[in-house]
């Protein structure tokens, strides 16, 4: 036992506060990743000039926008969905690969840190969301029955719809800044 644990033993109040802070941090990181996935899906599927310019600069074919756009929205949905821990694991992995791949692409293209740092930050947010999730959202050896009542999907669906609207309203105009 650590010396500080003897002096300041954990109380149910401090454990509850710690749990609340962890939950708030989880939702902040998760909603940031979900919003970026939702907006990215919309931007890619609409093939806005911003993403076309970036993809061309990196040397990727335009059809990659369709592939990425189609998969980003289910990723966002999986991260918000109640239960489904294995699907969430795949969504977290996909988001991490996407963001680190974007950072590596910009870095390999010789872009300045300003272009590849944000994907790394988003990869960090993804890892933080994954690490902060509750035990009920983690894969365990003892599988619990999945609670898939339709009511439990209302809030995630409303959040996703709101984020889609926000992403549509905030579409960037023109190419990315130089």
C-alpha cells in the first residue's frame, strides 16, 4: 500500500467523485471522436472541395472518399450504441487506424506539423475514450446478455442526428487553408 493511501484512505465520496470525473471525461472524448467521424463521413460522402484538395495533395484516389465516408458513420454509431462491446472495440481500432494513417500520410507528404498533429490528437482522444469506458462497455470473459431495448437506442440516435445536423451546418467552404 502506498504511503498516501494510509494517510488519505479512499472514501465512498471520493470514489463517487472520481467515477463522475471519469464518466465526464469519457463522454467528452467520445463525443469529440463521434462528432469528427460524423462530420468526416458527411464531408467525404458529399465530396466537398476541402477533402478533395487534401486527398489529391496526398496522392489518394477520389473513390477513397466514398469508402471512408461509408465507414465513418457506422463507427460513430457503434461508439454511441448501448452495449455491443466487441463492435465498439472494432470501431475504436478503425478510428485509431484512420487517424494515425492520416497523420502518417501528411507526414510522408512532407506537410508541416500543423497538418499531421490534429490527426494525432484525434488518435489520442480515441485512445482516451477507449481507456475511460466503463467495465460494462468492455469485452469480458463472462458475457452478459445484451440489453437492446428500443428505448435504449433513442438517446444515441438523437445525439447522432444532432451531430449530423451540426456537421452539415458547419461544412467548410472552399479548399483547406494553406
